[in-house]
C-alpha cells in the first residue's frame, strides 16, 4: 500500500555543540534526516534557516541525469539541466518559482556540484498563495554525508530518498512538526 504521509521531527539536542538533526517516520521505519539549522519553526521567514512546520504535498521532483537512471516515483520527475534555478529573491515576480538561468534575480541553482540536488522534491510550501518573504526553495533533497543542517529543507541520504520515492502515494504529504 502506498504511503500517504511521512513525518519529520527534530531530534532532542543534548548539547549546543551537537548539530541539530531530525528523524523521518516512514510507515514503521525511522531514518535520520537533516533539518534547518534553526530547527522547525511555525513562522518561517526568508533566510531564517528554519524548516517550516506544517503539512506539505510533494508536488514534483528533479534529478541529475548524470547520477544514473530516472528515479521510480509516483510524482512527476524531470531531469535537471544547467539552465534551471529556483528564485529566492523577494523583489522578483518569480519569487519561489522555478526559473530559467541566467537570471538577474537572486536564486538557487538546481545543477550543483555538491550532490545536494542530485535528487530533489518540491514541497507545497508557500506556493499557492505565495507570500513574499515567507520562505522559498523548501525541498526534500539529498543530505550532506554528516547530515549538516540545511537552510530550511528536509534532507535524506540519497539512497534513502531513492527508496522512499516509489513507496509514496501520488498525493503524499510530508508533515513537519516540532
């Protein structure tokens, strides 16, 4: 049976030196994930490094064609190329939208050399309606090897993300809570 919901929460932080991490509950399975450096927040703002709390549909995904085959998934998956970006410029009419590069607006480049966006899923955060300054480019994507905190996304090991995608229902929801 396809999974209709997955839940991300922050793990307890026992010392200030320890980086903030999260856990993702996938049915009966729990895996480690990276969350925003500021934890999980209920009032997300652009640049605050918090992962927004809430219920978010998984809209569509992107994959870097150089990493192998197209991932199996119930949601639409598109190849990333060097001309794709995601606008995070609050002054732009394209704020929190997929854009073509080059662009004069500040943006995330989807083609990255660090592997974080080799596999990325767009979350339905601040898309409809868009509120400028409420946060942009909130994704489910690949984690750094040490699960270093994100800018506000939820990040998994690429292998875990690859295994998760085909198990998700077409209208699956990611629930992010404290």
